[in-house]
C-alpha cells in the first residue's frame, strides 16, 4: 500500500493544495527563489545578455530582467526600459526551453572495440534537476508538443531531463508585436500543465504575485515561503492582466480549414513569391520551440577502436537535410519553405492531432527579412481560386 504524501502547508498555516491560490509580496520573492534552490533545483530563467532576454542560470533576483521589456516586429527586436520594476515585463525572447530538454548537440552513445566486437554504452541520463522560471503559456504548449515527439517516442535522455524539471509559469502581462497565441488557443492564459503559475501584479503602489499551485511538486517547494490567502481584489487584478494581454495581441491567424488550405495548394504562386525573400538561413526553425528536426552522425577516432554517435539540431531549410543518393529531395527554396510551413500548420494535425505552431511569434521576429507566416497564410487564403472559410473562392 502506497503512503499518502503529507500535504504542504505555508508558514501562514494555509493549505497548499493543487489549484489553491495565494499572494506573494515582491519583498518576499528572494525567499521564493531560495526555496527553489533549497529543494535541490538549479534555477534557469530570463536574463539580459547580448541585447536580448535569453535563458540562463538564476542565482539571485538581480539576475532577472528587472525593469526591462522588449519591442518586437517582423525582423526587429530591441530592449527598452519600462517605467516600473517588473520582473517579467517582456514577451518571449529568441531562445526556448528546448535548449535544456532537447540540447542542440548531444552524445547519444559511445562504442568501444572489445574482443573483435563493439560494446555500445548508452549515454548516462542523470543530471541536474531544473526549475524553468518564467515559462509562458505558449511555451507550456510547446513543451507538451516536444513531449509527444521525444518522451512518448521513447527517447531516454529527453524523458529523464523532463522528469527532473519543475515548471514555474508566468501569466503574460505583455503581448509582443509578433505574438498570436490567442489565435492558436495556446495563451496568453496559463491554463494547466504547470507546477506553479505566477501572475505579476503592479499598481496602486504595490508589487506582488498571485501564486497558483499546479501540482504536488509545486506545492512542496512553497512550505517555507511566506504566503497569504489570495484576496478577491488580487484575483480580479490577475484576471485583468490576462484579459488585457489577450486584447493586445500583435497578430492573428485564421485556422479554419487551414490543413486543407495548405495541403491543397502546393503550386500556389505565393510559395515562389515568399521564396524570393527567404534566405534558407534556418533562423525560424532554430528559434521555434516545437521544431524537432535533427541529424545524427558517427564520429570515430583515428584508431577505429572508439566511436561516438552525436545528435544535433538540423533544419528542413537546409538542402542536404533531405539528401538521398547524393541529391536533395527538395532542391529549391520554395519547396523547402512550403515543406516547413505546410508541415507546421497542416500535416502536423495528421501526426499529432494539433498544430505544430503555438503562436509565440519567434519565427517572425527572428527572420532576417521579416517573413511573417500569418501574413503568408492570409495571402494564400485570399488569392483568387482558393476556397475561403465560407466555402467560396477568394478574390
């Protein structure tokens, strides 16, 4: 018989059950960070580096992008100062959490020649336990997609890293100019699949956080954190933050019959038009939180006694990615762009029963020439001869 784990209790005596909501004062945020470290986690989250908000290790609250926000448009990103000291007052930056769960370069196994044969040793799957601090709703959706690909697919390294991860989500208080998660149904509200969720509340001379418990693991790290029961005004203020962000989305995408729209238009002239701008640089796929294309290679030593298999990120924009018998399957930029966008927005439904896009807007922001996939979908939908959502033809 399995023993029931003890229920977590806050210092105030408040019950920390899943779904319960509490208020954390800004002055006590350092104690929250310390509690995460005391629980044995390495905290990673947003930091300012090289003119962008990226993900790195958080040792203290001053490591966070306090008072910074970002301005994003197609092919444009810049940091600006806010008129307050918000800790999470920005949209998403160029990096996603897959850098920790699905590393850009990873050794899978090592083989040694022994007695005329090879002994294959799998790569160890142990490692540090991480707290992902500041995960947005669209990023939770992206992690769930990567789970389908790697964890459900039996990848031992990914599964082990994922099991050691605590996700501290943050409700978006800012919508970037390229965000369209509201269209995709992935945000901006954090709806579930998290361990803790924070809503940063500023105004009326107060700075505080609404904390929602999403799992027993999340509750367990709060037992030493000073919390108080969430008041009705705090709950109302938190709801207003999400509603305001949803109303200020920078972009939108019409998803009605989008699979058929893209699959049935492989010869649409828009593919050639967008390819005239596309550099095939793969920035969009590197920044995307759901793209999982990768290549593997065996690396032997000079003696032939030792070989390693490595996996690294790759992209369907690279001509060699689909190379067969010395020749690429998709030789042209239009064919590669069409493959990426059609897979992401259409045939992903065939594989995973959902879109491969979470509406984070990174591919738009970090495209050097500002290609906007929401604009491309709208252009294909609007061209003469293409069936519209109403079943007629656009013109």
